[in-house]
């Protein structure tokens, strides 16, 4: 895999506050890395250092082999960046703003015009092209920011909360756009929407207090959930003790937790050993016993839960 | 057109896209006219020159230029566009120069719009147009000096009111340092070379010597190097303070 972004031991201190504390990773072509982490974790600060806006206290950033501090221009030419909150010159129109960005990126004349109009089409800005940016809705402002970032078809895209504050339709559109671009780029995005990691990212990274506490695929992240691959069931007319007794004999079952009773209904959750897949065996057992099953389904576990576990001080899982 | 040119164009267009241009130019023209005619006794002097007009320029600039300069960087910081600008493939120097030159060019436009003053004096009499041209040049250079100071102060804070007030005070220092009144404060005890140094930093002295029509290279160099110094300071300050949002 072609390495596009290489970050080593990145650290940033604002006086006594250590915002980023020894972060290292690489991102390759066709990878979409999702940054997760609580507010103030250091996601934006990391991105600001990757894009050359902030100088790291220590550590290095290489963009396509160019050190961002020694060869900032070469590195920045390869980067597209949507800063947090999508800042833009408010008194400009999307048309004049994107033309300005295009010129700064070295486009002139007919190429400039074509590039701007192609970008405008990609992010659907046609309807507001000549309206001043300050009068645009949040969604359109975000799109202008996105347009500005992708205008020069960069090899690397850094997007700080690209879907923040968008309605579900716009979120969907932006995600589709990002997914389409992922084929030929390396993308780093940050988000507070955990499902987005599933929808978009090939890799997830959780940062807490400036440190990387998780780096893996979204599936691996899910696997960290204590509820991952557990089985939830509701069965009628069976003594819970009998139920417990039989289910515990199923291969791979570690623990059964009763969740509640409602008349003769018993609700329970079955935990597997080592997150293994036990649903078929449970189903088999239930059928053998001839129990009246109301519900029986697997739980993938909630990312929220994993997120909380990984980012709150008491870490109970490793 | 290089990247400085692109930034220059955007900035200059920005002045005219907002009411800033109109307000600034109108006030500049009104005040320079009022000063010249009422305070400067333009007609009563019975002389065909623009001395009273140019005499008031330092005081006019003292208030108007910081008002123009205060938003240069403070606004970029406040709105977060500084992050956008500085992550484009552009050097700090290009960004600082592009923005400064646009503001300077804008004051140049305002200054050029005072041409009716020059027309009037040519209609009424037979002035030395060489002196007038030199005065215009001196005025432009002085405006650049004030702007460069304002640019640096504007980079120090995102609060435009603070930027304005501090710029005015510093600019005032650069005007007053040539005044006998100020120099007398030092004259009793400070060594002569210090006195000379202080008075040599006066915008007033250099401007007045240029507007006498003597284009001394030293006066021009004074303003140009002062501009270079403050722009360098601007770049340094931005680099130091850009982290603070
Ligand atoms: N300019 C600054 N001066 C001082 N502290 C700062 C500065 N910028 C960021 N910080 C601090 O650094 C830490 C990390 O901030 P950062 O903006 O990177 O967090 P984040 O992960 O992007 O959070 P969010 O999810 O809220 O966007 C925070 O504690 C923040 O207060
Ligand atoms: Mg952030």
C-alpha cells in the first residue's frame, strides 16, 4: 500500500495543556481513516498539524514524502483541508470564493473555469453560486468548505467533521461523495457520529486526551463491545432456572443475564466466550427443547458503548 | 500573476464588496477637504500650493489607517479563515505582503481621488507640481508605514477594537517623536544621539522633508524599511499567535 500520510510521535502542548500526546500512524491510498474521540481529545489539533497550520511541539508529519515543516508548499499542494466549522470568506459568493481557491492552487483561465464548475457540480452548489456565503444555510456553507477542499483533486483529504450539522439527506450526500473519492485518495475525517465510521471508514481511530486508544477496523472496534455477538432472547412459559440450566450447556456460552420478566415471558442476554458466534447453537438448543420463542436475535454491540469504555478514565476492557 | 497577486486581488475586491470602501473614501475626502479649507486657511493664505492639504495627512491617517488595518488579520483570526489561507500552498510572507499591498493600494486609490484638490490649485494659480507630486508620494509612503504598523497590531489580537486603539497609540508615537514638545521631555537628560534617534523615527520629519519637494533617498528608505520591519513583525506575530483561536 502506498503510504500518503506518515505521522510520527506528534505532540502539541499549549502551555500546560497537552492537546496531542505522542500520536503516530500512517495512512495509505484508498484508506478512509475515521478520527473519533470526545470533545477536546485533540482531533482538530492533530489535523491542524497534519495540514501545516500548527507547528508541532515535537514529532514529524510527512505528506507524500514531503516533511510539512521543511517543504510546506509541496506538501500543501497535495492536501485538501476542510477546517472545523468550514470557515470561508463570508462576503464572497461561492463562485468567487472557489475561483480564488482555484487561483491560489495555480489554476488559470479556461482550466480554472472548468475546475470550478466541475467542483460545483460535485457538491451541488449550482443553486447558490452567486449568493454571498454569509447568507447560506449551514448545509450549503459546509458544502462550500468541502468544494474548496476537493477542488484541486488532492491525493489527501483532511476533513474535520464534514457532516456536522447537516440534515440526514445532506449527510447521505456528503458520505456518498466521500465514498466515491475514497477510491483514489487517502482520507482522514473526524466525526462524532459513530455510525459514520461504519458507513464510511475503512479504519477507525479513537483518540482520548491526546493519545490513540484504539486503532483498527470498524468491525474490530465493535468487537470491543462487551455486548458484541451476544444473543438476546424472549421465551414464554419456561422456568428461568430451567432455561438457564439448558442454555449453559450450549458450547461457547459464557454467561446468561436475565433482563426481566413480563408475565410468563423471560427476557435474557447470552454472552459468548471470546465473542464467538453462538446464535446457531442457541437456536438449535431452543428448538430441541421445544420452547416457545418470541424473539431470538444477535447483538453486534453498540459503538457508543465501546466509545464510552475507551474514552472514560476507568478502562475496563483492553 | 503569482500568489501574492491572487491574494491582493481578493483583498482589494473585498474592500469594494463591502461598505468599507465607500465609507472610507468618503470620510477621507470629506475630512481632508474640511481640514484644508477650514483649518488650513487654504484660500486666505493666498498661495498656490497644497501645503495645508498635506499638512493634515499625518493626523488624518492616524485615525483612518488603523480603522482600515484593524481587520486585516484580526478578521481572519476571528472568522477562522486564517486556517484556510495558511493551509493553502502559500508562504507566510506572500500572505502578509498580499494583504498589506491590497490595503496600501486601497489607500492609494483614496489618495488619488483627492485630485480635484490638485486641479483647483492649478486653476487658481501656478503651483510647483513637482512639489505636489513629491508630497503625494510622501503621503503614500507614510500611509504605508501606518498600515504596516496596523497590520502587525491586527495580527496580535482578534479583537478589532483593541487593534484599532493600540494602532492609534503606536502611530501617534511615530508622529510625535519628532515634535519639539516631545523631544524637550528628553532633552534635559538624554544624550544627543538618543534624541536624534527618536526624532529620526518621526513620520512627520520624513514626510515634511519629502513634501518640501526634496526627494531624499533616505526619507524614502526610511518608510520602506519601516514597512518591511513591521511586515516582518506581522509574519512573526501570526506564526506565534495563530494557534490561539
Ligand atoms: N489555541 C489553543 N490554546 C490552548 N488550548 C487549546 C488550543 N487549541 C486547542 N486547545 C486545547 O487542546 C485540546 C484539544 O482540542 P481539539 O480542538 O484538538 O479537540 P477536538 O478533539 O477537536 O475536540 P472537538 O471534538 O470538540 O472538536 C483541548 O483541551 C483544547 O482546549
Ligand atoms: Mg475538533
